[in-house]
């Protein structure tokens, strides 16, 4: 629902509710939490939880198994050590761990507090986005003494059974040199103690905090206060350096959304990874109603960093529409330890991703050629997935195989579902309305606090639009029939043709042609694989160490610069490569031979549909 995968393709290869019982008016039910960031030992943070008044003999404390947006069972309880329970006299109570994320406490009527230590998840990551048991970095935690604490609240704070709707009062003691970036309001004026109050546990979970040396900017866009906060370990980037592009993008998004405006404050928390063994490797972003956490590698050049930020943050920002304003009961009453998934990932993630690209052509940030290229890529990637799997069935069962492996398709086929619905509505309304109008109507009908029933959404959408939309949803979203994209694109005069296009020089699909020596940081051509035209044209061989290209030295520290520069090389342009082969230095001079691949291209060819096409892209 709230996660967008962002894979820097080469880099992974370089680093191998129930109500609470009523109480008397003198009893104030509240869960009070103290998090101590001043005394961190062995990368562990002490958390103390003052229990509310409990009326049962036994109570269970849970740390989430799953949180909204990750669509994976991450078992955050595995990062909890030494959980203890105490009565009001300080005596230990009996605690039994019932599963990886739950602790049962005896004599609960006498429970005063529990304490435990929290380990961070960043230093356990191995493979990034697709690393098996890895926690997706934007949903994880980092504990770096005196430098950075990525405090996703679900990693540090849990809940007692039947007390999820009880207010939370969280105090965080921290060094004066570290400042907490968040969309919550600090209730304490002290520079070393922060106090945050939320109405219930779910509200706390949706409000991450990033502690680091202050590096942030703020600006206002049409009544919405925006915070951009960044942690750059070497100081390579600052919040100020990326704010102009972010302001331009978010201003355009607000203009595109029009009257959908449910959020008054929005924060972007950017953590830049060093890519060392104990740092984050899962790149992308995790959305919350008023916050987006982003993790990207600091090694990126600014141009690529800004582009990546625009890609991921634009997606996350549009979650203001759905699921914040439009969501099912499965999301409204999310069960963190036994989650029931909604059928409508096509809307939560797919329509969101569709808007993330559509608004850019709509607001003049990209041109038609760029937009059609993005659609072509989405069609190609969607066709590589299981195109006969029911999308609603996949969504409802996304935590299980074989559906789990198809999750990434929400950003491809899910977005294309949004495109097709948009085109149908445009055609039937003579260009006057589109899918954004539908989202506005649904947002007005439901909103932040009112959820719909999963099995009733399609009928409601059909009533608000046209029978043809209902048939599309039944056939291609709930059904197993592949979507004929050409049919729908033809309605707006866009057709498909095959062209030869330059491919990546250092990567074929997800398979790289180069790797690195971790000890020496040298870039090496991978041995014993079939190399592409770039390598063969220059007589580069497997095992060659690339020292410099066009007189610029390259190694692990600036390998992303090499990838970025290679995208600008032209066919038959001059190139000089300094290599080391079998211990002997060698200079190779020649011409660039780009690898080409045949791919589908979308082009506007039907002038008779120009008016409808203009309404689709620009209205």
C-alpha cells in the first residue's frame, strides 16, 4: 500500500481493535513511553513503557509483525532484547515470549512498566530491496551514536492487547546536537527532550522521526507546510541543495490535485547511505499520511539524486489521495500482527504511481516523448510478470506465494490500470472528466475517517462513472484476462511501433558486466560472460581492471558517476580507457560502440484524436 521499490540496478551486485474497559474519571488511560537516546550501548536503545491500568490477569505486549505499506512479514520483534516487566514495587513479573513479536505478562493487574532494548535493522541488511529477510530500509531503523537515529516508531514501540486505541505519550531524551525531524509537534520546549502525543497507536506508527544534526529547509505550498530534512554522512548534500527542485515538483503536484487537500503539513526525511557493510541497502521510500521516509545512496551524483527524489517522493506524496482519503476497512483497522490485506492495490499503489507520472506531463515538467517512454517501460515490465493473475486476488493474498512475487507489478500494471480507466472516462465524457475526478468524488464520499467495504468498491466506482469502467474492472482487474493496452491507447491516438534503442552499457536487464573488488575498490570487468558491443569494440576482456575513462579515475567511491556519464556517451564518439590486465597497465583508444536493443515505442500518430489526447494529458 505505501511502499515503492527503487532499485539502483548495479549496486546490489557490488555489496554481496477492541474498546478498553471503562474506568473511573480519576483514572487516565494512557500509554507512556520513554526512549533514551543518550545512553546507547552496543547499538541498543533502552525503551521504557509505563502500562495503562489493566483489568486482566494476563496481558500481551506486541511489536508489529507487519506495518502498512511494506507488504512483507518483517517481524520487528526480532530486534527486541531483554524485555522485562515490573510491578509497582519494582518486582519482576513473569514474562513468556509467545512468538517472535509477542510477550505474555503474568499478574498483569499489578503491571507498572516494561523495559527492553532495541537493536537497529540497517546493520543487518544484506541484499537491499530483495534481500530475503531484510527489512526494507525506509521501514527500518538506524542507531548511530551521536550521528543519526532513524526512529521508525513501529521499530521501537509496541502495543498491549486491546489498548491500540489508547492515547500514547512518548518522550525522547536525546543529545542537544541531534534534532528530530518529524511531522508531529514537540510538546516540550527543551532542546534535549521531545514529547509527542498521539490519539492512538496507529497514529504513532504513521509518524517516524529522524534524529541528526539539523539540516533542513521549510517552505509553504498553497497552505501546506513542507519540511525537507536530510542526513548526509559526509556532508556531500544539504537540504538546501535539493529544495528548489523539490519545491517545483510539490508545487506542481498541489496544482494538479486541485481541491484534494487533506494535509496541512508534510515532511520528507532523506537518509543517505554510505553503503558500508552495516548501512542501509534497500533504496526507495515509505509513505505515511504526512511523512515520507526516503533512503538512497550518498554516492549518487546530484543530478541522479534529484531525479530519484522526484520519482519516489512524487509517488509517495500522491498517497494523500489514496489510501489517506480513500481506503478500505482492512486499512482503517490494520492488524499489525495478523494483517488482512485489501483487494485494491491497483488503486492504492497503481493509481498513485499513475498520478506520479501523469502530473509531470500535465504540469509541463516532462514532454510527451518522455511520458510515452515511461508508459512503454511500464508495459514491457508488466508483460514480463504474470499477466493472467487476478489483480484483486494478488492484492488480498500479497503476503503469500505465489502472489508475493507479483507485488512489484502494482507499480507497472497497477499504474496502467489507472491509465486505462482514465482514458475510458475521458472518452465517455468527451474529455471533460478523468480518473482524478473519480478520486475526488471518492475522497469526498469517504475521506480520512470513513472506510469502504472491499467488495463494494467496484460497484461504487461504476455508479460514479460509466458501465464501461465497471466492465473493465471486472474483466481485467478482478478477472484473469490480459489488458489490451493498444486498444485503449488507440482511443487517444497513440500507437505502438518497434524501434532500436541504446541499451545500458554496464548492465543487461539485472545482470551487470562489471563488479568491484571490496578491498581495493577497483572496478573489474566480470570474467566468463558474453560481453556487449561496447566491451568487444574496445577489446576489453573479462578480468580487466578499469582505472580511468577519458582521463577520469574511477573506483567504488565514484562508480555511480561512471554509470551516469556512460548514459551520455554517443555512438562512434572518441573514448580512452586506462586498464590493468594481468598486472600490466594498458591504454586503449577507440570509438564508443553502443549496445542496442529492440523495444516498443509509443507515438501519437492519429491527429483525429488530438483533442481527446490533449484532454487526457493536459486537463
